[in-house]
C-alpha cells in the first residue's frame, strides 16, 4: 500500500467555482459526492476521486444527469467499501509481528498450491503425452511424498501458532525478516518431514511400528519434524555419529601376499 496521501485540493477548489442558483436536484447530486469525499480520502482511492470530479462537473452543468450521477455515486460507494476492507485487513496484518509472519505463511500457501497443481499435472499427464513410463516399485510413491511434505509444513505452522505470544513480543522493526520467517518456515518443515521419513524408511533410524501402520507413522513423524527443529537436529547428530563410527569400524582390506607389512 502506498503511503502517499490523496490530494483533495483540486476537487475542493472546483467546488468553490460552482455557481449558485442550481436546481435542487443538482445540489442534491453534488452534495452526495461531497459527502463521499471523506470516505474517498480514508480509502486513498484516486479512481473514486476522479469519478467524483467527473460526477460533480456533470451534475453542475446538466440538470438531466440524475441517472448518471446516481450510477457514479454507487460505483464510488462500492469501490470505497472494498478498498476499506482491504486496507483494514492489511493494516491488521502489517501492524503486528504475528500478522506479518502469518502473511508470509499465506503467501507460501498460495505459491505451494500453484506448484503442487503444476507438479501433479506434470506427473500424471506429461509422461502419458510423451510416452514415458514412470518407475514402479519405489519405497514411496509421489503421493506419499506429497502427504509427508504437507505434514511437515503443517507441523511448522502449528509450531508458529503455539508460539504466537512470543512472536508478538519481538517487535516489528524488521518486517522483511518476519515475512521471510513465515514464508520459509513451512518450506523448512517440508524438508525436515521428508528427511525424517527417509531416515526411517531407509532403516538408518529404527523404531517399532505396528504392521500396516507404516504410512501413519511416517506422516506423524513428518509432522513432529516440522514442529520440533530440535528433534531433527538431534537426529542429524545421531546419523552423523553413526556414519562416522561406521567409517572408523570399516576394516582395511588384507595386504597382498608377499607385500611388506
């Protein structure tokens, strides 16, 4: 939203030049436009201001312009109403740190839906059109990966909402940082969810899962991974230690016979 103020001086000056002695119908029409000026200024709508200027000019010069001026005032009221709602909605978001973070999350959600639509369309329709055969027998299907990623993103959103009070208390000095936090937090949750799911699916980390409940377990783990960054950091450390220990424990190949030891 622009911070520049709407200039009402030209239309106020024009009102001062309108001759007296107009018909009552003309005066009523001009009065309706004048009453709307405060709303136009609050909405900062230059288009409505232009419409009001045209309407006042027409009402002052043509006594038979009642229908036109009525339609113009209705158009102004509709525009001012919609812009006032948008501005109120935007101010409520931009006036608090949590609102800016939520706006970043909503922006990510819109972008994610568009990308998901393109991905699903390409996955199901593009291979058929090109005659490509997708590999089968994979441990996780494309739908499984999408669900796991969504659960990871949902966990990150839940994490932000449970810390809403602390976010509102951090100040609003750096709006860009708050927006980026809200935008990228679900992305990080998606990546963490996919990472944890692949860890358990590969067997690097093993937990007891009831038979037939593997997918539910993976979705739950993905949500927890998006919710708790500390858990993922601990898992990364455990995997790193496990890989480092495996490298140390790997025996050296035997030396060829006759070679010096």
